[in-house]
C-alpha cells in the first residue's frame, strides 16, 4: 500500500482513483461497509482505491481536552487499512491552519485536483468538515455534479445500534471485549514490545510477557481476559507465532501495585523468552474483574481458575 501526505504528490499510478475519507479509528465494521463500497466502485471504474485520513485526530488538535483515546493509533490504523485492501493511503497532517480550509476547497484540492477521483464514497453521517464545520453530504453531491465525479453515500450500519468508534471505546472501557469485537469484526488488539516487569508471575509459576507502556491500542478495563498473543517478529507459519493466553490488566492490587500494566501468561508455557519481541495481544473474553487477595494462596487458586477458563475460551486442552 502506498502512503503519502500531500495530495499534490499523489503517485501517478494512483491517479485517477476512487476515494473515501474519515478518521477510521479501529477500522470497524461500519468503516468496512464504506470500504466495501469503495472497492466495488474501484472495480466498476477500473481504477485504484484510496483512503484519505488525518494525523493527528482532528479532535486532538481542535479540542484536546476531549480528544478520544484511540482504539488503533496511526500505525495500527494504517496496517488495518492496508490489510483491508486499500491501494493507497493519503494521511493529511491536521493542524489549526488546515482546519480553516473551506470545505469546498478541501474537496476540490484533495479529491478533484490531487486524486482526480472518479467517485467519492462517504457515510450518510459525513458532516462538520472544513472551516466552520460546514461541510456535509449535500455539499459533496453538489461538487460531484460540478466537477464530474460520482458520489456514493452509504447509510449507517449496525445490529440495532450504529457501529461506531465511540461504541467500541465504551465497550472496552467497561471490559466488554466481546461487544467491542462484534463492532470491530475481530478481537480488539494491542501491539507493543515485551519488557521486564517485577517477575512475580515467574516466581508464582505463571511467567508473563509485560507490554511496554508505549504500546499501541486502547487498554481495556482492569481485569483478567482470555485471548491470544502473537509474536510478530516470527514468520507467519512459525509454530509458536500465535499462542493462547490469559491476560491481566491492572495494578496488581494484591502486591499494592500503582502502575497499570498489561501482561500475558502464555497458557502452560514456561519455556519462552519473549523479552524485546514485538507482540500483539488480542482480547477475546473477560474472565473476571481485578481483585485484591488476602494471601498468595488465594491468588494462586484464582490464577488456576483463570487459566482453566482461558483454556476453555481459546479451545485448547491441557
């Protein structure tokens, strides 16, 4: 997938094209409905498909006090769009100056002049872009007629409730990773480097892979989860690349911890050295909330039950 940041520098092989634009945080099923329409239009027009997005998130620039915690920050978002099959990704640097662009100038400069679009695919709720937050679907339709590009409007999609990034965030903040996965179309994922922790897990017989604090992806609510750890530095067909895991999120209150961590115990494995590896952690189901135990024995009993539940969720035997 080609990635660039200036419409005037669009690669020749990606002009003309069909395009869409948005924040695409999480690249959830609602986004994928728009991408499906994008790919269909690309086939009809026999041109490449391009997604246009922004960095940073516009709310982070314009209203930092209420900027959303991103489900999939830039690197993860870009990878998800590439995996979805987009041919090109134009990432526009979002600044206060850029925010003052008139909405019709944004459409013409980016899509007509820069990308030479044959079609522009947007959601029915597309609104509030450009100076004064005045851009909307009606403006895009009018510009399509004036400049000769097709405008394809996709209605909201969802099972009773509209699929949205905010709904995913709400689910993750409550630990409902199954509800988040229903909207995302896949388990929620974090990606980061394995670092040294306090080594308490190894001392207790459950060695864990601790994710670095600069890991990418929204951290779900404190608790114990079942899921999968994928070793991204290994080849796709390596036998130990994807491993079932019990995942702990929280501050380890039994040990009076203060720092919030995400650590994964690969089920029934104490032979792995994962330090400094890049791993992905996928959250499949929440087993329980984080609890404070009065003794190490109570903690070990709970961890044993957690592992049994994680085995059942992941469908693996002992």
